[in-house]
């Protein structure tokens, strides 16, 4: 099972929207959320309460090939194949850990070698990983370094 974690600075930065978008790109993915909020009415994403272990989530997921977890706190327990971090105006305490583990960060550059590395880790086509990075708001492409004059 390949795991993608969608994390963020705070509530309201678009984590659920991004998780659903990624799920649409990877049809055989299951999306879950670990958090403080009440279960959503649409039940599009299974909500687990804070403190739920990865073992519980894996048991729920069964044999799905891809698991998308919307959570910062799960990063204390696991090293997933990909961590996406969505920046925001203010940061909750769990955000600093998520930021240090992030592979894709909203607003920051992600170069082609990193896209290729993530595609290999996730066993996904490079074009899918590129779309995920763009959906996350990363600046996708080669990073050019300025040469001093």
C-alpha cells in the first residue's frame, strides 16, 4: 500500500479538496481524514478521531493500493511515500513536523528530478505526479540557480 499524506498549516487551506482531487487522479485510492471535526455529511472522506493509529487506518483500508490520509499527526507514526504540505496564514503546532517531512510544498518549486523520484516511490506515471504537484500549488519545473556576475 502506497501512502500519500496531505498536511497543512491550519484548517481551511484546502486539504480536503486536494485529497479528493488526488483521489480522482488515482481511481483505486481510498481517502481518509484524521482530525477533530465532526464526520462530514457527504461522507466522501472517512473521518477518524485524533489519535487513531495507522494500524487502525490500514485495517479499515484493507488491500487498497493507495491510501490518501489527510492529517499532520499521522506523520509521527509513519514515513509515507509522499507528503504534501499546504501553507496558510497561521500554523498549528503539528504543522512544523509536517513541513519538515514535506516532499511537495504549496508555493515552492519542485524540480523534475524530485517529480521523477516521487513517481518511482508511488509507482505512478510522472504526468500524474506532476498534476498532483500542480494541484497542490507547487511551482512545477526545473529550478534555475542564478549565477553571480
